[in-house]
């Protein structure tokens, strides 16, 4: 359908045909192309029904089954679409222009689904915490509503309640994230944003241990998130005001001035660049908030630390993937005409993000906060790739996201294993001598850290190299230099953790590495495997990314 | 054949040093046998040379290419000619004798095997030095003898003094070696090679400046090896080594390598008169320096060392005179090889009989107790002071004549110095003679163990107390006797009819010097001066009894005892200064260079700690930062558009 | 009346809301301020919709309301649970995690 | 397609490392023997490479080339020239001795848990390093080289930080902290250098459009490749900085004394004799090959730094109180010589530098390993704690002395050849530089002999009175090395034949000709 008549649904309605109500033409929805999202959202709804109707005892397994199947099926659908050429030749816009089905969208959806699947395993882990009253428990509160330490909570624990709602919440979040990078108009963008944010807010609040931290994290995340999305919405409004439409294609045309017939109103607003720039800036800000770029990063450490670690892992990886996807689409599809305005700004943001992320991380003492700051630094690196306004830029970012997300999930999965009496032992001092106690786990974690640090033969290096190369070719050499320098700084604190694990004597009261169920084991194994494979033989995935590297408009 | 000559002692060294304890019993015989073997080989070669015509007595044996690199050829090639064969005979001959002597001298040392290994190593290196056909190979031998001397001086390593002396010797030599290597580099950049023939023939093709530079660098090397001023300080301390070592290395052979180098490079020096002048000056100064030091020392070996220094001074002086001197230099070198080796062996024999007492003031009247030693030593003494008819007389006299023959004021000065030196030589040698073999027997009324020699050489384990002077065993005396013969007749044999000169002429070239005064005048003068010296010495040490404890002495005496303060100078300036330098550098490295690095790290850390505070936990302040960030973003975007 | 004025009003409301978020302590009030911002957005959307003469803006406004409602649900749930544990709804009290 | 010999030389130790690591905790000895066997096997392969290599033939031989990451334009491209062969040989020769010398360095303490398997780890890491070093000598693809150049830091890091001398003055606690400080310093220094090089590597691709050294050289030769002067200089600096850190050049050297001081002697040898050579090797191959103009532009500065390294390192060596640190500073001085030889741009200098890499490797190994034996006996690194060892352990002292003499490059021992070549090469183009460098040989004599005198000679100290002499295993380490030193000292031709053609190529890369001797010039 043509981009000029956006949203046939509403606009046709708006034209009254001489009193008589005209027939509403049924919108054409390409179900096949939307199937991945539909499957996941559908499964989420199903999950809620399960909550309603399935007896408590069976819920856990039912939910786990439904979610796993849904994610797997979704991934299968994505693959099918990709094979069907929807990523390249038959890429197009679906659902009346609301959603784009093209290379980046499918690639990122695939990544999100896989990451979601891996995260799901960590969500479902029930062997780490000591069984309470004979019931296996996972890392989520028995009953979120009950006050920590209160009788009701004790009762809930005694009764062996578990918050199986986390699974549908996870599915909703995944669904939203899948739509986010595929959204082809600002409205869908906004909706997707909220659809995956709200479940995350909730998930953050659901930790079984350290609930105070968990709730605090949730509040901070929620308030700041809502604050950010308010800005985003205002930006959307301004863009709409500027272009008279929220469709990406339309806005792009207006920006470039290649629009067909210009209505007088449009002519009026088109002239007003302030609307455009202001709107663009605000929408971008909303996305930068989600990727955790400086100076919109301050929620990251607190939320990462407070949230239940499986949630943190999921958030840290999947959210970044989705948000960067959306950011890419926004900058490359909607605002290419504005490149000379946003690139310098992004340069600044990227540089600051890398530097501050790396530097502040040095003095962190909590492993989760440390990883949070490292994720900030990485956001900076990825931004460097985003800035290279060329296809290599897109594909390099896609590859980096794929590599990074798996490393992150794996790393946080390892964090869930290291526990002492008070639950997870996240303070660095407690990790001393871990390498002596359980060499294998420490070694795996070391691999993840080295990948973060970007040491060759790990996925981290391949990704970093791809991004920097693209940036350099895009003429951002200074940014590359800043990048390598800050990675040198960043290397320091990754190394510090390794030193701690291997070279310092274990403390007598130190934490133990809990023996995980196959679920977490699989999660970690997958993470490690992907890290190494993408590091040693990245070619196939690079090809994938570069094939997927073109947006449809 | 030539290679075999070197191989023999090399093999000996390898076998003895790697052989392990099972060779302890036979070790010294193996060593001596191989040394003797190479002497025999040398003799055979010599005979071979004699068989040839005077002009084609140069054999070159090219073994293999040592360092073949783009534009850089260093071969392992040996050159046998009159000059080198002379040295070969001297080295292997005296060397063999001293091997024999050492069998007796080192009898009681449990590390005798290693001692002989080192001796063989030295022989090999020295032979390489004199047989090499290019300067790089010569350098190899040059450092080789340095190593051997290092090992032998420090042979009694448990004595800190010995270890220090060894180190000092090596270091001072290294300074000289610097000169040699720079000289070689200069040759390479000038001639593109450093083989003797092309270099020495190519002298004409290049400017005098370069040649002077090369010559001076060679001289520096010679100073190091031959203990010439200013690099002479090591020789005195080198006497820490066992006496045979002093005899072989620090009297007869190694220390004369410098003279060999100068004579060998004669063509270069001939073309660089300024350099030659410097050479003569160095020679003259050392000549006096050594002589003066020799007068003051009470340690018999140190006194002899001083004399060695001064005798080599003569040789260097002669070598500096050019064609008129080269041959005489070598001739004096050979004769000196004989009598000085003899003297040292004699001294060794004395010490052997006196519980290794080296202080002459504690000797006296020994002639009756050790007659053989007395006689041989005496003959050596007569030879060195240039008693008419003995070898020293011929060689030294010729040098003095040549010195005068240099002509002009230089001639007079140099000649005068040489003459004076002859007198002083006579003085201090007589002094040694008198203090050791004549006068009252001061060693009778001695405190028990000699206090100034706390660690007694293992060679003497017949306790302290009053020594019982006795003659040394045959194995020691025989070499002394042989050398004595040498010191008596060598001079006459060489000198009469200029046999030696003509023998060397094809290599060193020879020109008759014409002294301003008739030759016999010089001779007479020399003899007179010599007699004066002897008389003076007798007046001081012969008539009056010698105090067993050294008197304070005159200013000059005290200065001479302390090597004219040359060591103290080194110590203060070089050693102390060096220590300060290194210590301060260590400090700099730690605080500055390393400090910068650690400082940067600390700085980043501090920055991090400060930035951390922004993360203060207040949700609202986070919101503020977001708000501010947005404002910035918007502002920046608008600004971009504005500009 | 010129719809632009509505835009000014919207901007004003938005700013008020933002300021409220920055200055108020009580989580509920902060949250209300955010709602205010959302509604400011709605107002401007509708104004633009009027200017451009198409309905997109109004439709978005509806969606926004729904989203706002959802946010209320989630947000209140979180805030209330926080309040019940801490007996205070002040956002400044919740600062266990810092640095 | 022939048998991929070069790959094999690296794959064998890599697999060996994995196998060694997999040996169960109880079978410690087996792990050691396995490691030794593998290193010997690698040596055989390396010798095979040397045999198959034809000095007269093409510049890069035994080449292998496969696509690896086309997206980055990265090829798995191996090939050796004479210099590469020489260094591969050096590595393969030294590793068995390192393994043998470190036989007991990693035996676990009784206190440690049974599951902790330091021994297996130690030897596996050594083999890992060997594999990566060999690959970086063989890689002709810049990116491939960079990968291993960086990756080898990790095993080295664990070797330095994980294993130290047994009895350490100041107790195990202090030792651990100092070790990890040294390890972290090592890693950060090199990582920082490496990352800057990464930027340069990317820049190189942007500028030259390829990572393959042969392609770039060919393109430059055909004049197809022209870099802007400033670009070339910046890229050169990026590369050179990394290499200057690796082959410690003043003032980037401070990590070496810490690393060598804290690590066990075999690991110290691994650092200075093997790993650091990658830096100097890379200067010769990549800096000069890729950026000839910039190299010439930078020469004066580099020469000055090299001279400073020579003198400064030697002086600091004189001032050290710790045997290992002394050797470390001596190495800094020697690396000054190597870099000098590389950058004077004469064939003598460059051949000398290459020989120097090999000879310095062997001589340091001899000196440091024997020193290690000594230290392991007395349990102290302080020179002051020794004295008179020569009397109680003459063989040990003898080997130590020969190692020292090699360090002061005594004629007749291998280092002399290379050092003299470097000096001549330097002198031929820059006489002053040559003369200043010559002072280094005096200082070398100073620190070596002082070390020997203080430790080995003089009256026997009571603490050392009981020290046993070298054991068979230790003799098996020292003797062959010394034999090698002597052999290469009197007959270096096999090596020079390997190196000469490669040097000729490098000289033509930088379009330099040796200065003619004055006499020829006169004609």
C-alpha cells in the first residue's frame, strides 16, 4: 500500500460520504508476516488463562511449557520468514503500514526470541534457592503483594506459592520488544515501548530475596521510564505536528521534501524546523534512555542491581537489542535527511557514554553494578557503529547486538550461581578465590569477561572490531580512538574480577557455587558457546547481519 | 696445521673443564702435554718457514667463513708469518715451561685440574690472537685472553681481593676493547673489510684523519691490554693471581699483546705520525710510571709488576718510533718474556719457601737457603738491568738508541726518558735483589702468622710461624733454569748481526735509525746510568739494614706505594660517581617513569570515585540529569542547525 | 480560535508536569505529574490533528489514554507495595542503592 | 595442496595444551611428560620447517591461505621468511628447556584443595603461549597477527600472576599481592598498546584496503598503494607503540622488571626470550614493511630511545639488588640494541638485530634458568643473600658464569656476533650512535661481573654452605643451551644464510642501501 494514505482505517472513516455511513473496508493484515509476534503475544494471553484456570501445582510446568514452545515457535516462524526472503527481496510493510517486516526486524526478532528463550531457562531455575517447606522455589517472590517479612508472606512461602505470572510477563515483554524494532510508525513505536516496559517494571519488583532493593529498583525504573516515555510521546506529537503523519515513510518524505501534494497546513508546519528537530531529539532521547546512554543512564546501575538477576540478564540483553533496533530504524529510515544534524550530537553522546561507562565502572564493588556500567560502556561502543551512517554500520550493530546479548545473559546466569546464606553473593569481595573453589564456573565467567573486554577470539572482539571498522570507514576515526582508549580502561576492571577470582586466596566464609539444574546450565552453556563461536568463526553470522542490513521504507 | 696448533690447547681446556673430577689425578699432565705438543708443532712450522725464502714466509690458512652477512665478511683465517711465529714460539715455549712449573707450584690445590684448564684456554686464545688474519678474529683472541686472565687472576675466588682484582682487570680491558671494536668499525666503514692485507695495503687510499682515528683507537686497546697509562691500574692488582699466572700472562705474553697489535698495524701508524707521537708519549710516561711504582713497592710481585709495566713502556715507545723501532720492540718483548718470566718464577719459588710471604721486608739473606732460585733470579736480574752481554742489554740499548734516533727535541726527550728509566730499573731491581737475598734474615724475628695476609694461599699448608726457607722441587726449578738460559743468551743471539731484525723485516719493515750521537756513546751512557742506579740502591738497602716495617717515606715514595694515586682517582671519580648515578637512576625509574604510569592509573581511579558520587540514589536527581540531558540534546540539535 | 494556542498550553502543561516530577517527593504526586505530561502530549496531538485535518492525532490520543491507564495499574501496584513495606511513599527514602 | 606444516607447528602445542590441561589432578607427572613430549614434537616440526625453507627461494614460503572472515577482509594467511623461520626455531628450541626447568615450579602445595590443578595449568599455559607466539611469527595477515599478538597476553597473564617463586621473602601474602600487581601491570601495559594498535589496524584497512602483508607490499611496489603522509605516520605510531611496549623500549619498559621479578624463572624466560621477541620481530616486519616512509621519518627518535634503553637499562641493572630484576634490566638494554639494529636501516644492522633476537633468547635463557635454579635452592632473589656459591656448587657457578659472559657478549659466544653486527651497522650510518652504543658493552661487563662476584665468589656464606650442585635435570637444561651459545658463536653461518635474503627484502622495502665504504666511494 502506498505510504501517502497512511492508516486507511482512520482516514477513510474521517471522510463522511453524504450522510450515509460508508462501508468500512476491512484492513488487510498479513498474518503470515506478523506470525512471530502473534505467536508470542497469543502465548502470553494463553499464559494468563493458565494462571486463571490451571491448578497451582501444575502452573509452573504448564507456563514453562507454553512459554518455551511459544518462543521456539516464534523463532521458527522468524526463520521461515527469513528463508522465505522476507528479510531481503520480499521485505515489505505489513499491517496497514504499522509494522515493517525486513532484514533488521527479522534478525533482531530472532535474537530477541533466542535470548528470551535462554532467559526463560534462568527464570525457571528452581534449584538454586534452598527448598522452603519442601517446595522448590525460584528467584521470584512467593507473593508479590505481601509485605516482606510479614505473616502473609510467611504463609505464602509455607503454602509454596510461586509467582508463575512471570512467564506471561516475560512473553509480553518479548512480544513488545519484537514489535519495537519493527515498528513502522511512531504510534506503534510508542505502544511497543510501553508493552515491553510495563512487564519489566513489574518483573523488577518480584525478587524473592532482598525485596526492598527489588521494589526500590522497580519504583525508580518505573518513574524514570514513565518520565522518559512522556518525553518520547511529546516528541511523537511534535513530529506528527511537523509532518502531519506518524508513518515513518511519510515523515521521511516530508523531511526530505519529496512529498507529493502539500496541503496548506502541512506547508505551514513543514517550514517549522524547530518542530522537527525538537521532536526528533525527544524521540531519540526516549530510545537513548532505553539503551542506557549517558546522560540517560543513571537508572541502569540501580535497576540492574535491584532486579532479580534473571530479570536483569533478560533486561540487559533483550532491551538493548530492541531499543537499538528501534534507534537504527528511526535514524536510518525517518531521519536520514537530518543526518548532518544528529550525527554530531550522537558523536558526543557515544563518546561520553563510552568514557563515563568505563571510568565509573572501575570503582564498583558489586558485580551486578559492575556489569551495569559495562553495559553502559558497550552502549557507547554500539552507538559508534550506529553513527557510521552506512550499511556496514547497520550490519555491524546487528552483529554486535547478537554477540553482546548472549554474553550478557550468560554472565548474569553465572551471577545467579554464586550464593551464600543471604542469597546471591554479588559483592566483589566475596568472589575472591572463586577460581580455586570451582575452576570451571570461574573459567566460564572469565570467558564472558574477556568477551566484554574485547579480547580476540571472543565474540566481543569480533563485534567491537566490526563496529569500530564501520565507524572508521564512516569517517569517525576520532571516535574509534576514544573507543579503544576507553576499552583499555574498561579492560582494567574486567581484569580486576579475574584477578580476584584466580589470584586471591578464597575466604573461609566465602560463597559457594550452587549446583544448578540443567536449565541454567544450558543457559550458560549456550552463552559460552555463542561467545566462542562468534569469536572464532563469525563469518556466517556476519554474512547474515550484512544480508539483513537494509531497512525497508 | 696452524689450526692444529690452536686446537691442541683448546682441546685441553675443553677436556679439563668439562672432564669432571675423574680427571683430577691426570689433569695437569694432560694440560702440560698438550701445551708442549703445540710448542712442538710451532717449532715444526718454524722450521718450515726457515725452509722458505725470506719473502714468501707468509702462510694463510682459510678455515671457513665466520660471519657472512650482506656486505660484511668475517672469516676464520690464520696467518703465519715471521711475526706471528715469533710469538707462537714465545707463547708455547714459555707457556709449556710454566705449565711444568705449575705442576709443582699448584701441587696442593684441589682445583689444580681447573687451573690447567684455564692455562690451556689462555694458550689457545693467545695463539688465536697472534695468528688471526683479520682484526675481528684477533678481537676474539683478544677477549679470550682477557677471559682467561680474568679466570686466573680470580682463581682463588674465595679471596674477595682476588675476585675484585679479576673483575677490575676485565673491566679496564673492556674499556680498551671498546677502542679495538671502534677501530674495527672504522676500518669497515673505510675499507669495507678488516682483514689485515686489504686494510694495511689500502692505507694509501684514505685520508690521514681517518687513519689517525683508527690508530688512536688501536692504541687505546693496546693500553688496556698492556697496562699502559692511563689504563694501567689493573696490573698491580692482577698479582692476586697465582704466581705462574703472573709470570705467563702478566709478564711474558698477554700484556705484550698491545705491542703486537701496534706492530701488526704498523702500516696504519706509519701513515699517522700524530698517532705515533701519542704512542711514544704513552710509552715514555708508562716507562717512568712503572719504574717509580716499582721502586716503592714492598710486595715483591707488585714490584715486579711495576717493572713489567715499565718494560712494556719501552716496547710501546719503540713501537711508536715506527720502522726504526718495531723490530726492537718485538725483540725486547721476547727477551723480556724470558727474564721477566724467570724473575716471577723465582719470586714464586721464594714465596713457596716462605709461606707465601710476599713482603720483601720480611725476607732477607735467602741466598744460602735457596741457591738455585738465587742464581736464576740473579741472572734474570742482571738481564733486566741490562748488564752488558745479557739479553736485556742488547734489546734495551737498541730501543734507547732508536729513541734518540727519532731526532729533534722529541728524540732528546724520549731518549732521555728511556735512559733515566734504565737507571731507575737498575735501582729498583737491585733493591728487590738486596732485600730478598742479602742482608740480615729478617724473617727470623717475625710475629707468627703474617697478619696482612689473612687467607693463606692453599699452595702453602705448612702452617704459619717462623718459615723454614727451602729450595723448591725440581719440577719448579728446571723451568727457572731454562728461562735463565734464555735471559742470558737470547739477547746476544738475536742482537748480534741484527739477525732478529732481518728475520722480521719483511713483516714490520725496518729502517736504520741515526741517533744524533754515535751509538757507542749511548751504550756507554746506558751502562753508566745503570751502574749509578745499582750503586744508589746498594747505598740505601745494601749498606744500611732494611727496616722490617716500611718507614713512612718521602712524599714520592708514599705516592708511588699508592700507584701515584691513580687508583684513588678511579675510585673517587668512576666508582663512587657510578654508584651515585645508578642509585639515582634507580630512584628515577621507580618514581618518575613508573610513577607516571601508576599516577595515570590512580588519576583515573580518583576520577571514577568522584563521578560515582553523582549516582546518589535519588530518583529525582536521576530525573534531573535526564531532563538536563534532554535539554542539552535539544540545544545541540538546534545549534547544529543554526551553524 | 487559532489551534496554535493549544500547543502553547500543552507545552506549558508539559513543563509544569516535568517540573513537578523534579521537585515533588511523594511518589504518587510524581506519578500524577507524569500523567499530566502525558495529557499535555494528548492535547498537543489533538491540536495538531485539528491543524492537519486528519484524525491520526486523535486516535493516538485514545491510545495514549489506554497506555496511561495501564501505567496507572502497574505504577500504583509498585508504589503501593513499596509504601506498604516502607510506610512512606517518598521517592527520596528509597535510596538503598547508590554510588 | 601440500601438508600445512606451519599450521601444524602451532596446532600441535595448542592441542598439547588442551590435553595437558585435561590430565586428572592425580596424574601430575604424566602432565609434565606430556608437555615435554609435545614441545619436543613441536621442535621437530620447526626443524622440518627450517629444512623445507629454501633461503634462495621466494620471500614468503610454505604459505597457506584460506578465507577466514571475508566480511573483515581477514584471511588465515601464513608464511615465513628467513627471519620468521629463525624465530620459530628459537621458540621451539627454548620451550622444552623452559618446560624442563619449570618441572617443579607448579607442584601444588599441600594446603591447596585437591581439585585445584596448578601443574596441569602451568604447562598447558606454556604450550598455549608457544602456539600463539609461533602463529604470530608465521602470520602474514596483519589482522591474524594482531589476534595472536593480543590473545597471547591472557595465558602469559595467568602464568605471571598464578605462579611465583616458592619461598618468597615477605611471606606468601606479600608475594601474592606483588604477583598480581605485576601481572595486571603486564596485561594493562600490553593491552593498552594492543588496543591502540587495533585502531591502527582498522585504519590500515581503511587506508590500504587489505590486511594481507604480501598484497600490501606488492601494491606498494607497483605504486598502486599510496598513503597520505600523515595517515602513514599516525598508523606507524599506532603499530610502533604496541611493539615498543611489547619489546620494552624506554620509557615503556617498567612492566618488565616487575613481571620478570615476580614470575618464576622459566616464565621470566618465556617473557623476555620468546614473547617480547614478537615485538621486535613485528617492528622489523610490519613497521618497516607497511610504513617505510614513516619509519624513516621516525628513525631519529627511535634511535635516541634505543640508545637511552641501552645505557639506561645497563645502568639500572648495575643498581639492582634482585637477581631477576637485574636480568630484566639487562634485557631492556639488549632490546635497545635490537631496536637500534632494526632502525639503523643497514643490512648488517638488521641481520644483527635478527641474530640478536635469537642469541639474546638463548643467552638470557641460560643465565635466567640457572639463576632460577640458584634461587630455588636458597629461596631468595636478593644478591646480598649469596656469596661463595662457586665453592660449594662449581658447576652451577660455571654455567652461570658462561651465561653471564654470553650476556656481556664475549667473542666466541653467540651474542657477540649479533651485537657486533648491530654496532657495525649502526656505526656505518650513524657513527656517533655506534660509539655511544659501544659504551653499552662496558656497562654490560660491569653488571654481569658484579653479579657474578657478589653471588659466586668471596667467602662462603653459612646459608649457602649446604646448597647442592646442579642436578641431572638442571644440567640437561643448562648444557645444551651453552653448547648452542658456543656453536652459534663460532659458526653462525646456518643462521645468517637464513636471514640474509629476508633482510635484503626488508632493505628494499624501505628503499635503503648500505653506505659504501670510503675507499670504494673514492674510486
